[in-house]
């Protein structure tokens, strides 16, 4: 059940596929994930295009604050590479000195982090949701670390926080443990089901979250991560039985968003 999609989520994905003409599939916990294709700009933000031959006058005035804020909150499709040269696609929102990498679970993709990314962008953070290759779980830590490098080297953030759910939680914990040149300031794992042993090597502050009624494997692994991780670390157990990003669809969704925002604030402002 490593991030199994809800019926509501599957219906939404089917609606997207019928509009865009894209085929997607979801599968078992350990074998498959929803695949999504979109037009990306290689290594840069997407070109917004031109107005098509209209004569315009040069305006040297500075944009007002509302225009600047609105531009920063617009999603920007980006692409960068792992050390092995594999392309990683992401959606970037916001501006500021604190960057957050979001890693999804099975049946989800980077677009599913959009509501949480918008909240963080409104808080003055940079949010970067990335697509993972869950067909080959061994690659996911490198995808996350490539996102960390992109935020530091291309965006210029000072602090980086990793947030992952289900398979994405496993990915961010393993990425942190494997980090050498990259500095990770905070890591938040939601409903992790593997990689408890990697938590002993995490750097920075950590927070582990799980629903009390989730499957035993996820509850046990999350608790073990909190026990294994160096201080400062914390464990949050939420009411209900929702797993991973499905928690956002429940009455605990606002609570989980609040935990993310508060964790990011603590990491980036301490």
C-alpha cells in the first residue's frame, strides 16, 4: 500500500487523461506508479512566449508589489539532471532563501503537491515538486539530490528542506543519508514504509508523520525512523487511517499542511 491512490484520485487522473490525451496507469505498491508527461524547458524556466507581432512601448517603471508577488507564485516548469545524466522534471513556485523539495508516492506525481507548494510560496518559500521514477526505486535518492543542487546552484536558496510521502518519504530519507556535498537542513517523512535504517545518517532537523490507523508496516517504520534519527527529531501521529498524500483529502489535511508549514518555518528561521 506504498501510497496507493484513492478512488477519488484515480477518477481525477482519468479526467486529466481524457482532456490531455495522455495515458497513465497506477499499480501495486512496489511495482508501478502514475506516469505523467508534460512540456518542459530543459534546464531553464518555460518561455512564456510573445504577444505575436503587436507593437509595444518600453516601460521603464518598476512593477508594483502585487505584480511581483503574482509572478513569483506562477508555476515554472524546469528540468535538470542527476549525476548520472538522467533528466528530472519539476515544477517550481515561489521565491525566497528557503527551498522545499516535494517527493510523491505511488499513484501521484509532482502536480499533486501544487496546493501545498502554493501555501509555502505564499509564506515566502521556494517550492519544487519533482517526478520520481518509482519503477526503479534505487534512483529516487539521486532525483532528490539533483533537486537540492538545482535549488542551491540555479535558484540560489540558502536552506533546503525535503518533504516526502510514502515512497517519496523513503526517497527523501535515503537522499539525506546519502548526501555528501549537498547540505540538507530539514527532512520530513510522511507514512514511510522503508529505509528506517537510513534515518540514523540524516543531517539536520527531522520530522516523521503517520496516521495511527495506517498499515502496521508504515506505523512501525515511521516510529523507527523517529527513534533512529539524530536530534533534533520528532514524531507526529495523526488520527485516522489515511496513508501518505491521501491524508490531505481527510479532515486531517489542514493539520498536515500546518505541520509542513511549521516545520519549514522552524528549519529555515532557526
